[in-house]
């Protein structure tokens, strides 16, 4: 017998966790976090980090990749919190985090993406994308009409 578990609140929590995590990383590289909490603290340091974890790509792409990642994380973070096109956005977040985890594994070693829960974030995003409906979302409001 199939159990009917209401997953509305865990799903909302996962959306908020993914979105806030992405936006926190963006805030860090834009200098909004105090130095004692910052991983990068500014865009220049983040660009250098991006160059390190994408060292298998041409070095000229580090700056482009850093700005593309910042833009993608900003937009996707806001959209997942709002629950707009949730399935698509969650899939894109899952793919982005998977690419990040693979890059980290190749350049920093397999332990780094586990320490920073990048694989967990990717898996959570894919799990969210597989949900049949999204309560407390713009998607739900659109379905009501």
C-alpha cells in the first residue's frame, strides 16, 4: 500500500536551502559577508578559485566562468526560492552543482566536494525536480487558474 506523505514542507525547506545556499555564495564573492565568514570575500579571489577548479580548461575562461556562475547562481537561487518553473530550475541547479562537484573532484580531489556537500546539493536538486507538484510556489498559483 502506497503511503501518502505530505511533502509540502520538506520540499519548501529544500527549495529555500538550495536558493539561500546559492545566494550566499554570490553574496560572499560580492563582498557582502564579513571577512571572518567569507570563503572568497571578493570577485578577484573567486575568479582565481574558478581558474583553479577549471584548470583543465583554457586559462582565459576563468573570468568568464566566474561571472557566468555568479549570474546563474543569482538567477537560479531567486527562482527556486520563488518556486517559478521549479522542475526546470531544480534540474539546472542539479546539473550546475554536478559540474561543480566533478570539477572540484578533478582538481582538488574527491574529498573536497563531499566536505562542502556539493554532491548532496546536486542530489537534492534532482530529487526536488522529480516531485509531482510544488506547494507554496508560483507554479502552484499558476496551476490554480
